C-alpha cells in the first residue's frame, strides 16, 4: 500500500489536563474523515508546558491515549508530555498503534535552552514502521533546527518526519523556513504540527519531499487530513527532486569527511560565543 492518510490536529492547549479536549478532536476527526489512519498532535498537548503535571510513562495520559487509539483503530502520536524518569524530566512523545500498544517513545534531544529549563535531553533517535506502508521518524520542535538529527533519521530509513511543535515565539517564521528547507534537503514529508494558547501560536505546516507546501496553517483550530504517497517519496529519492537534485545520494557519495563532526572536536570560534543563557537588556552609557 502506497498511500497513507495522516491528520495533524492544531488545537487550544491549557496548563492542566487536556485529554478530554484531545478526545473530542479525535472524535470529530473520525466523524468527518473516517479514512484517516494516523492522528498527530502538537508538543506538550497533554498538559501544556507545565512541569507540575509531569507523570511517569504508562501513567494516566498514555493509558487514556492507548484506549483512544484502540477505540478508533488509529495510529496515534498524541504530541508529547513531561515524563518523570529516574529523577529527571523529559519531553516525551509516545507512538501508539491501532491495537492500543505503545510501539516506541521519543525523548526530545534539543530542549529549547535556555528557555526550556529543567528538561533533560534525550539521547536516542527514534524511527518506527507502519507495516506495509513505510518508515516514520520523530523529532520535537527545536530538534528541527539541527539537520544532523533529521539526517540521522533519514539515514535510518525515515520517509515521513513527525515534528510536534510548541512554538509561540517571534521566530516562528524561521521554524517554518527550516521545515520547508529540511523537507527538500532530506527528501522527506514533514508534518510540523503546532498548538494554540499555552500550546503555541499556530501556523502548522506540512511539506512534501520536493519542498512543496501541502498545507500552511493559520491561528485557528484546524484538522489537517492529508494523504501521503510513499511511492512518490521513494521515486523522488531514486530519480531526484523533479528528476533533478539527488541530495541524499550526493551526501552518501561525498569524497570528504567533515572535521566538525570528528570525535572530541572543539571549535575555538564557537567557544568564544559565551555561555548558553537568556539574552539580557544591553547596558547603555549614561544610564544610572
């Protein structure tokens, strides 16, 4: 089977238990678009960016999501939640199959420091297979700014990247540019699904493996059901983007190794930029 229907869900998110609202959105999604096979929510949909609501894996949130996926026989990526584990807090995204089983979890590798304080970075890349369809990769929000992560997912065979987002900053246009460029650069379909209110400022984006925008969101709640053609992704990777550029093969066949990636490498220039801290108000001459 080449075609697979995925729906992004952009919704308002509060700072408490948001599952009842998530369930209502899925109920509506399946009523309007019963052909959808996977639903994808935004980052921290579970409880918003609220550390006080952190819970252990297999807790209330994951259990409720498993029941929801089983009820609708739906692949479900319910955004992420703050996970308590070994005395740390992770930003964790589970993936649930139509039988209600958790097939994998991804822990965000690049918390948005220095703003996303108190979150421990994950260390494991995450791909998973939908049988008879294709391979998916997971990244969360700021992870998309680091092409090394996306390249690794593609190197592991990912064809579609699910990128739940909680973006509410003025740099959201940069996010969107990076998503579009990454889709073309890595010849992958990317679902960048944002939330609203405590969950972000919207503008979810879906881009195909040629860099063409399939859906550009707005600042309202949205259901974004789209059919992904995996044969098209594979064709682009074999033949090139519109039968032209073949960046994955070009990188594979490169004659050079990049010293910036050598083990133990340190950059004198990057070290000169100073510590990773929030920007401060500049001092001005004559101020008291």
